[in-house]
């Protein structure tokens, strides 16, 4: 063995040994129960971060079960990551002085695809650097034709069975990203703003959004608020436009907030929208959601075209005496989870999935134990709270990057109602109804070829709505145009266990349901719950038997890692400096179940020292055996009583350790297993047993050397799931050449 352990020169060779040996690819053996994990999808084109490095937890389970002789599949994949990838690409375009609106849909899609392809293997290659023993022969990418086809088939099935509908609803819209989001994709941040008290004639109101006064349709007060009893049924007056609006009552109004009088703006606030529906109020808009600028029939010319915050500032200045008071307001606002911009509540036609009935069997599966959530105490309650109160799922996104909804609208008879934005062959932008385009002798084919987006209004009068067809291909008769919205990424990844394993029916029959899903707790709702709903819906069975939820990685001060804080620890940099084993061990060491995982370079450095300790233990063994004439006899448990008391003690303690580590891994207490093995290896075996018996080793005591080798080989096996590279490298040096590699050697038993 070399004098010092050098991860950079050994890890690549070891991984190649495993990969070429086919040890990551399981064989189907119907006499055995398989162990299966589906990788939580990383963005295929993103470099690795510490969240990805935590896939170490999955590799620990996979290597453990592989050594136990279970047919073990760890199925890898990469996510196209819809809005996330398009957002990154749009930032790239912005640096070039361009925008997504400069390109038709097909061209933009091709550009993003090329951008992704150039970076597509980054994450995959970096996962290999961490030693992750995934079956790369079964790798899947979320935009593979077979995967997309299955996703589309699921949507069509849901539609035919009454789970899918189209409705005008108030949705969360990010003007910067140009798309709607589900409630789960909205962050809620505390901010300091102002509450403006305005004179509405006979009544005073308080609002944080004076820029929306032009879309007010009423003022609402609580029916038991005696201050306003005499004003009910009278009119308030909107300042700057002097528009009269009715004063009404609604029990949802908070008497003790502001003045107790709420200006009702149904088009721009979810609470106001509900009040508007209940009281049959008209809906007026004063903000163009596409541009984030003020516009509308009641918006004075002075403010038209102004951005929201600029308009707010100008309106406040112009209110004059009608602005009665301004007070500081600490409140919670909704922001986009991707870009951080303020979310604008917008009324839009969107596609929704009814989730109440889908959630019921997913709730029951956890209650009856078909799927167990670990750690139970903290996360099972979260799961039930969300699933019991689940809202319908908005699955349509106004972006290009992703599978397009298989929805078609009949053009015949609806030419004046379908709006098409497209770019022609000369790169000229056209906007208008199909009828308007047709009057300029522009064909449907030309519109579709350069289409950016279509908009199809949805009327309460169903006779005015175009006929809809949901299917893989457009109907043969008549003229139809396809919806330009794409699927929410989570709709695709929510089917991942089914859609990936279904690519081979034999795989699905054997490996589904999967054994464990390991993921970060913050996507319990985004991903886990949706996989439960769709997996049961599509197969009648749960997608996984256990959900193991780990927590986020934080710095040594307990802070979430972020570039702005300057506390990000780059996993690949740590691997380059200290080796993959050091990083892996640092990630699981000292992490209590469900708690934050503290990470620092000092911790990684400490685990590098442990890897060196293992190497030195191996070198010491070889130094003491290389001068021996014959081979060291294998350890024979039957002569246990003939051993010295020290040898007996170390053997008994080793057997106790085997039981402890096996039990802790099976209970998902990986940190406890790692710590027990670390403490025993360094302080019991190395510091005590080896130190006290070094003279016996030097004298060639075969009994002592036999115990040395036996205990050390057991320790290498117990540590292999945690530190696979250094343990395999040592194993290759101190075992017989014909012996199988450590990765598939049997897990030790007592």
C-alpha cells in the first residue's frame, strides 16, 4: 500500500471497477424480495449542491441491502425542471439583450433543449464522483418520449374519468416568470410596507394596494360593526375617478383591522374574489398580468402603462387630501419561489385536477401503514394536515419548456374568440383573434408554425365556449388548435415511479411498489403526496412502502446555506480537497433523525482524517504480515475459548457492533450507525486493541494477526455503505486476489 491514502488517484479507478463489473445492475430473482429506491429527480443540467450530496443516505441503504443479498435497484434520473430551467435560460437571454418573446414557441423550445443538452451530464457525472451506486443502465430523463407519452395518457385518463376541468379561477401569477403557479409554489415572506387610509366619501378604508382602487367594485364592512350601520346600501366614492360603488356587509371582514372597511377588488385579491362571488359583484381589472402595468377602462390616462410599484408611488402623491393617514404595516406577502418577485393574484382560465377523491386512498394508505413515514412523530401530522385540506391542483403553466397539454380547441365558429400571438417568417410579432389574422390572409398553419401563445376565454355561458377535445392527436374533422400551456413539472414527476418502471413491464412487475423514498421534508407536498395520489390512482398500489424524510443542510451556525450569506459549502470542492468518503461521512455523522444537518469544512476535514486512519490500519496489517512465510489462517470462531482475554473481548465487541449497526441502519438511524462504527474503529480497535497488541503482531503471532484481520474486514464491511471508496481500496489490498469485491461481499452476521 502507498504510504498515504490519495482519494484523487484511487476513487476513479474504484468506481470504474464497480461500474464495469455490473454490480449496480440487479438481476430479477422472483424467489427474493427486491429493495428498490427511485432517485429524487435532480435538475439534469444543474451542478451538484449539498442537497444532491445527501443522496448519500440512499446509497447507504442501497449498499447495505446489496451486501445483504437483496436484488437491489437504485434507479437514477434527471428532471427537465420546467419553470426552473426556463427561468435560468431567460436570464441567459437577458444578458444577450434578448427575451423569450423574441422567439416562437418551437424555436424557443429547441434553444432551451440545446442549452440543457450541453449541461445534461453535469449532475450525472458529479453523482458518480460521490460514489453513488445507481443502475445507470436504467437512467431516465423526464422528457424521454416514452415518459412524456405516459404522462399525457394519464392526463387523458383523468379527464375522461372526470378529474380534470378547466375553470376561471384566481391563480398565483408571476409577471416576471410569465406563468401561474400552484399554491405550493408560492413563498410567504414577511415584509414592512405601509397601510394607506383613504377617504371614500362617507366612509374611510385602509389598503396596502392603492394602485388597485380603479378596479374597486364595493366597500365591505362587518354586519355587526355598529359604526357603519347607517351606511349600508349607500355608495362610497373611489378617489381620483370619483366612481360610486356600493357599501355592503360580509362576515369575513375583520372589524379590528384598519378602519374595519375593506375596498373590494375581486380581480386582484383572493379574499375579495370570494366576496365578489358571494355577492354577485362585477369583476373589473386594472392591471395587465402579462406586463405588470396598469391598464383598463377606469384607469386614468396618466397611470396607464405604469409598473405597479411606480404607479403606487404616483397615486399616493396624487391623492392629496383624500390620503388621510399612512401607517407602517408589517405583513406577509406572496412571492415567486423561483425569482422572488411579488405574486399577482390573477383571474385566468387554467386546467385543474380534482384532488379530494385522489387524496382519500393516499391518506388511508398512511393510516393503515401500507406506507410508513419516517420519522413518524414530526412528518405524519404534516402529511395528514395537508391532505385533509387539499385544494384542486392547477397543472397548467404558461411556459414553453415541458410537455404540452393534449388539449385542442375547435376553431370553427370561434374565430373571433380565440386569441393567437405568433411570429411570422420575417420575425414580425402578430397579436389578435384568429378572425383578425384571417382577414389579413394569414392561415391557421402559419399561426401554428410561429405560435407563442393562444388564449381562449372561458364564459359562464357555455354556449359561447369553444368545443374542447382532449387527446394525443387533433380530431380528424374540423379545424382545431392546440393549447400552448405546458404541464406543471410536478405532474410529470408525480408519476415518476410508475412511468420509469413501466418502460419495462418486467421491472414494474418486480420492483413496484418501491421500498423506500428518501427525500428532503420540504417536498413532502410538492412531490411525495402527489406520487402517492397518482401512484395509487394508476396502479391501485402505493408507490413506496416507506417515506424517509431527511432535513436540510445548514452551516455550523444553523443557518440555511445560500450564496448571499456566503456560507455555501460546494460538495465537489470538498471531494477534490478531501475525498468523497470524507464528505459522505460528514453528511450523516451527528445528524439526528428529522433535524438539520450541520456541515462545515472542518467536519469534512475531520472525516478525511478518519479515512487516513483506516488506511493506516490497513498498512499496519500488511507491514506485519509481509514478512510471514505462510498465509495467515482465517479466524475460526470455534477456538474462541483458546484466545487471549483481549482477543475474546475485541471479538465479542465486534459482534455486538454488527448487531448495533445492522439494527440502526434498518431503523433509518444512519448517524447512530456511523458514529458507533467510527468510535469503535478509532478508539476501541485502533487506540486500544492494536496499540496493546503491537508486539504480538511484530512477533508474527498468527492468532493475533488472524483476529486483527477478522475484525478489520468486518469493520470495512460495516463502513462500506458510508465510505465506499477507501474501504474497497483497502479490501482490494488485504484480501486474496480471487476474492469478490467488497461491494458485493456478504454483510457480516453474528
